[in-house]
C-alpha cells in the first residue's frame, strides 16, 4: 500500500527523490564542483528518476515554497541604503541591458523557429526568460501554443544556465573571483544559535507576506514577497541575522531537486533535434549575457562576476545562491535580476499577450497548429 504525504504525494517517490538529491550534493561536494548542493541534486534527480522507472518521483510543493522564502530572506538582508542609492543611478543601464537581452531572445526565437519549423509564437514563448511559471501561464492562456515544446525549451535552458554559470564564474574567465573568495572566506560566519531571537519577526513577516502575495497573485510570491519585506525591515533598522550555511545548503537541495524533476524529454518527439536546438539557444543566450556583462563593467564599477550574474537569465534565486558562493555583490546581482523580472512581467508579457491575441504574431493564417503537429507531435 502506498503511503501518501502532502496532498497525495507518494512517500516512496518523495524518498527516492530526496535520496537522489542528497547523494548528488554529496558527490558534487566530494569532487569539488561549484555550488554542489544545487547542481548535484539537479543532475542526480534528473538522471536517477529515469533509472528507477518503477517509482514515480515526487516533490512536495511546500518544500519549494520553504526554499524560496529562505532565498528571499537571504537576498533581502543584503540590501543597504548606500547600495540602493547606487542602484538608483543605474536605472537607465538596467533598462538598456534588459531591452538588449530581450532583443537577443527574440532573435534566438526566430532562429529556433527557422531550424525547427515551429511557429514563431511557440518559439518566442520558449525563449523569453520571463520566469518559468509566468511564461508557462502565459502560454496556457494563448491559443495555438505547443505547451510541450515551451516547457522543454524553458526548462532545458534553465538547467543549462544553472549548470554552466557556476563553471564559468569559477573559471579563469573571472580571474578575480578566487582572490575575492579567499579574502571573504573568514569574513562572516553564522551559527544556528545566533538566529534567535532576531529571526522571529523576520520569519513571521516573510511567511505572512508570502501568503498575502500568493493570494493577490504577485509574481514569484514566495521569493519576492519575503525579499521585499526583509529588505524593508533591514533598511528601517530592524536587526536581522545572517543565515547559517547549513540552512542555505538545504534550500539549494530543495531547489535543485525541483528543477531536476521539471525536464521531461520523454514527452517530446524528435528529442535529439530539439535538444540540439535548446543547447544552441542556451549557448547563444549565455554568450549574449557575457557580452552585456562586459558592457556593464565598463559603465559601472562592479566586478566581472557580479556583472555576469546580474545579466545571466537563470533565475534570481539560483543566481543569488551562486553569487553568495563567489562573494559577488549580492544586492547588485539581485537588483538587476529583479528589475529584469519586473520589466518582463509588467511590460513585456502584457505586450506579448496583446500582440499575440490582437495581431496573431507568429501565426500564418491558421497554419500554426498544422506546422506544430508536423514538427513535434503531442
């Protein structure tokens, strides 16, 4: 008899996923891979769940929400008044770089459509880094979109970026990072005992604002809600503790396992073809992000690692984790990621929705459904 947990989640599937995630983190830590507790679970869960086919993998949603709250707090506590003042002067740069990155994504979508035979609107939905959940919701609301392809392109790009960005940041391309890590190695350590009692008002505020943000359908409520309320409390003078490394590692495991379960290539026909296209588009996006980071370094006094993590379209939570590992300027990374997220959510997505519905962008006189069926199959 199967034992159920958290709204019908199967216990065996959850335990299998958890063991794979912990094993992946331990192995990646042993071989000294960067960000081991994020990358290891992601890779082991993705590969292991295809090896143990008799057990359906499962991951309770509250675990992902808990990890997002932890990440949101850790990002929000890094904000200070001088940093926000500096960020205010960089708003034009944020807008410029966000627009350039989105233009690159539109070009990659055009290339994807030409190489695959997909309608442009489907390729565009799979190429814009607007947050996985937001882009999937938009795709579901739009007629003629092949959801299998959109999810595959979004998730494969996300996994590729999460895996490649740490390797690039720790590589000789960012030569100053090792020195920064060594200098900061003993700078600030946190203990579990040091959490109390200062963490209590933050915990209550983070949970409360996350639930409220979800109720009003705020984007990424369990990440952005806690981050905003934490930053507000910290800037107003309420003392907040730094989180222990063990708690941050646990949050990485929860996120890594979740991302590892997202990609399901078995649901896609012509797997090799679309895997190649996804790898190519991800490489082009990473190259574009690196180019924009060079421009950011020329315009403002930030390190190459900070600039690259601010530009990399891999998600605010993952880039924040990696930034902590290399002791980049977390607040700068977060502000650039946050600005692009909000710009996409409040400006680009509404424009995309209007254009797709009003003008039928990417649709050629009803041929979209037939072309999608020929190219992919559902």
